[in-house]
C-alpha cells in the first residue's frame, strides 16, 4: 500500500513538474531556445502573486489572475529585449543570455525581498490542508488533485490551441521553418513573442503552485529549472503530452526513491533522467557529439 | 500597367554577388519566365522580390511604391506570394492546415475549397500530413498555399523540379488555368520548352545579369540557348 501511495503522490508531484516544464517545452519546441531563466521566471511569478496578496489580502488564486496580464507584458518584454536579439546570434547565445538573466532576476529578487523564505500556502485557503482518506494507507490531498487537474487542463488547452486555432498553426509552421512561414504571410517575430508570453504565463502558474505547495526564496529558481528540464527531456524534447508524462515519471521516480531513503528522492529523479538520456540518445558520446 | 518593377538590383551572399544590377518590369496580367543556368541568380532574384533575401543595392517597387524595407510577411499582404524552391511545406501540418495557415485577409477567389477544386488530387489527402505526400501532391499544396493569400503577383520557383513528367504536365495544366484567369506570374523554369510555352515574355540571366529579354514568341530557340549558356557573351 505504501508503494501505491508513493506512486499516487508521485503523480501529483509530477503534475507540478509538468506545469513548470510546460513553458520550457513550448519555448524549446517553437524557438529551439532552452530558457535557463525559466525557473527564475516562475519564482518571479510567485513573488508577484505574493506582493498582490500582501497588498490586497485576496487569496493566492485571485492574486494569480490579477498577475496574469503583468506576466503577459513581462513575456513580451523578455522576448523583445533579450531573446529576439540573442536568437539572431546563433544557438549558443540564447543559452548564455538566459543564464545571465537568471542571475539578474535572482539578485533583483534578493534586493527587493531579502533572502527570506516565503510561502503562499497561508493565503490559498482550505485547499492546502484538505485531503480525502481513501483507505488506510492511501490519502488524496486536495492540492494534489487541483495541480493534476490544472496540469491536464493546461496541456489539453495547449493541444487545442496548437491543432485547432490559427495561432497554433502559425506556431507550428514557424517552429518548422520560420523563413517559409514569413513567405506565407506569418509574422514570425510576433509568433515567437506570443510563444514566449505563453511560456511565461504558464511558468507563473508553476510559481503559484510552488509557493502553495512549499516555500520559495530568491534563489529557488535553478532547482525548479532542473526538474522542469528533466521532465522535458524524459518526455522527449518539445513534445507536449510527452512533457506531461515526463513530469509524472520524474515525480514518481522521486517519491519511489524517497521510499528507499528520504535523501534518495532527488537522486532517483536524476537517475531516471540519465537513464532516459542514455537510452534515447545512445549514450553520452552521442550527446556530446551533437552538442558540438 | 506596371505591377512590379525591379531597379538595378544587387544581391550578395557575403563576397559572392549573385544578382548584378538587374532591372525589369512586369505588367499586370503578364507571365514572365526567368531562365538561365544553375547559379545564374534566378532563385535569389525571386527571393529578393518576395522579401526573403535582403538586397545589397537597388530597389523593388510594387505599384510604384518602394517595398525594399518591407519584411516578407507584409509583402504577402501586399499581394506577393512565392512558391519557394524545394516547396518548403510545413511537414508536420496537414494539407488543410498548410492551406489555412496561409489564408490572408486579402479578398479574392482563393479559399481552401477553390484550391482543392483546382488541384483535385489533394481532395482525398486533405487530412494527411504534408510530409507524407508524394512530390506532385506536395507541389500542388505549395502552389495552393501561395494562392491562399490571393496574390496579385505569383512567383514560382522551379515547380517542376524533381517531379515525374506526367506530374509536371498535371501541375502545369492547373497553372495555365490560373494564368488564363489573368494572374500575374513570374516563374523560374529549367525546362526551356515549357518556359517558352507558358510565358509571354522571357528574361534570360547569366551570372547575375540580364543577357536576353524578349517576347517568347519572337525569340528563336538558338538565340535563347546561346544566351542561356553564355556562348556569345555580350561585350
């Protein structure tokens, strides 16, 4: 029963990782950018929600809705100020630029909010504490269900966007061949920018869940980035539903690892990541060769 | 009436000069064939007109207005559509999606339905991924995709490349229907006979320069051939 419970908790945890990974996957899928500041953008989202909660006293979920337009603007600003320019300079530059951005965001957050640890758990209402006892050893937390349902809704909505709307077709067309997309009248700059804005909004959702589930501080970003990145790679780079499954696989690996020893949790996730890397890409040698 | 004017256009790839001081005009309803050997600069010229290649010097004018600084996607809404060399379809999109993503706000005769009418071979393949189509079907989608923007000027780059002769015939049958309706077309074609058949006027490029220009009917084949290969190079 403990194993079953661990798997269930792993699914909930994995859904959280999938939400974090979603934006990373969009940006990689559309622009071939690996945004190393993605985790920090999520944490920045959590801080924006925190500020709104502190100022107005609304619940964290309402505060997130208020923060949404801010995140959209931030997404466009991020694209036009940093990503678009660095994209023009080849594939390595966005990596360096977002790495720098990550450091800048962390330090700005330190300046503005001090290194203190914060949480949004207290302002999220009863959802953080309620749970259902299914059987003796199996309990389902309301927050876990909320995160899982949200993840499925987010990925489902993205699927609908990509396969049924003009913006979705434009994103897929631009992702495949930006030059040809321009030739059929698609403004590839605008498509890239909306992909970034979408990724930033979903990152903020990840930040909201991070803040409600546990605690965050100005340097929480990189850890979140690693889990998100692992979820994307386990699920097959840039594949949408793969990212959801990858996140869940990572979550299950971590909770199962924790069954062996609490300190083994994160390591088990990394081991799964490495195993997938070796299996998919034929070992470290191939990975190194293609990276060159 | 002049629809497109190219003035002293220079195009470069680094140090390589692909197009050297090319000037010509295309009138409304005309069909002009650009011919020339590989590397003569035909594709570069078309890409520069479509806005996919930034010229080094000279101007491109549409309706007399300078469109040099206009990005490719805005030229599409101005009425220029290019069927690029190698088709460049979005392989992960279905035939329908390839067509619908290219639909523009320009009013006109072309829609998904009318494209499928002109290329009936696509009808049963509507939901297939573009990557899984045969070469002829892909070329039909590429032309249909360009038509979706209801262009006033259609640029065709080597639509017969890599296709079986029967398929080329089918593609050109559909094209001559479109041309017959009064579309303005600039096409690049390796097959001289076909180019002379379809086009009203022929422009021959050699090493980036215009070496021969004239009405297709008035040009005799030998003159075209020698210009094509640069046998009698103008001094």
